[in-house]
C-alpha cells in the first residue's frame, strides 16, 4: 500500500482529513487519516545514451511523478494548487508492506521537495460495464519537482537527486 502527504505554503497540510470516512466513505483506514491512498503510481528517470556505444550522452531527466487517487477532500485543494502554480515544499509517499510477523510496516519513503502540480486528469470508468462496476472516480496527478529522495527505511539505504546540485563523476 502507498500513502501520500502534501504540504503547501498558503494552504498548509493539503491532505489533512483526506482519508477519513467523510472524505472517502468505507475505504478509509484508521491511522492514515491525513494521507491519500495511492491507487496507481508511475515515475520514470532516464539518462539519454548513445545508440552506438551505449554510453551516457546527456544529463539525466526526471519525468513527471504521476500518482492516481480516488476523489477525496484534498482534490479541490490540489486543483487550487494547480491553478495558482503553488509550490508544494514537501510531498511524501510512505510505502507499506506486510512484515514477516504479518503486520503492516512502513518500509520505504519517497520525498519530493519543491514540487508543483503540472497536470490533473479526472476520469471514471464506464459505470454500466459489469467488469468495471467496482471502480470509482479516479484522479491522476502529475508533479514536477526540484529534488527527490528515496529511503529504504527498514534497510537504512538512501539516495537523492537535486537539480540545483550537479552530480559529480
């Protein structure tokens, strides 16, 4: 499972109360009230390479950080942030899994610094298609960012990339 937090300058904690019964109905999970449950996630980092040699041929490129959530109380605030170009100083994703003891544990964190919402797509699968009747309204959000950090909390490893700090060879 993957849960996301957004903080912004003027709006504060955008995800406060986003995963409560009032916000998402019967899918809420106690202990995650101020987060959004991420339904789908996509992130791509690439380095251009020379097709002949296979060697790097340019600067790394971070594509938009894309996640999908069900409609919740944070959605209007995210639309506000998109419309105003508001910077989100911190966005955190907490990755959860089942531990060897059979309990949920937070094992991985992805942190974005100085992100902006660059695209939002709201869609609903065809509600009369029997194969899709269990689906709900979904919002796909794309973020651009200045810095990204990855941390494997359980193993103690981490990595980061900051556009303001060039990588040294």
